[in-house]
C-alpha cells in the first residue's frame, strides 16, 4: 500500500491508496482459478478499467479530452480546482472594489453597506460557488465509481462463463 503508484499494474482503491497487483480482488480470483500446473501470469495482469489511474478516463491529455466527442474522458475533474481558484479571485477582487468604492462615498449608508453587506454577500457567493464545485466533483466521482463497479462485474461474469 502506498500514497503513489509504484509501478505497472498498481491500482487505486476507494481509500485513494495504491496497492500492488497481487492485492487486487480480481487478481486473487484469477490466481485461484487456473488449473494446477498452469502458472498465473502476474507480469501480464491488467487490473480492471477504472481501478488504476492509467485508465481511459485519466490517460488522455487535457487537449485530447477537449476533442473527445464520445465523452469517455472528462475534463471537469482536471479544471475544477483551477476554476474555483479563478472564481475565488474574481469574487475577492469584486468584493474589494465594491468595499473600497462604498467607503470612498463617505455616506453613513454606504459605509454600513461596505462593512456589513459586502462581506456577507462575498461569503454567501463564495459558499455557493464552493457547493456547486463540490456537487460536480461528487457527481463525477460517483460516475467513475459506478463505471469501475460495472467493469469489475463484467470481468467477473466473463471469468465465470
């Protein structure tokens, strides 16, 4: 078990830790199923699609993913962090400009607006942006997990056939 992929065949579990190929459940079943005298090929073992970081969802580059018209590779998980940073910067700069602009007016209502309303609105907008980004992350991670489960099930049904 490791925090990083150590070599070919290593797979990432739901706990986001990397495991060697021989610890994969499908590998155990594959090793147990060959008839006696037939060596199990650990060097040619390929974990199911979706269980390693080298699958089709992750292996395409960003530009290739943009031109993937089958939508088998997603860019959302790659750009969402950058998008959130940009949104945070945009909201922060906007709030600072509105805050300073309201203070410059020297009217009591504008000063009160700058001190109370601007920070509250900033936090509310930033919170909603964060929630929207987290919802997207969760939905795409659910999709990846469902794909992994489906492909693991297909692999098991092929072995039992």
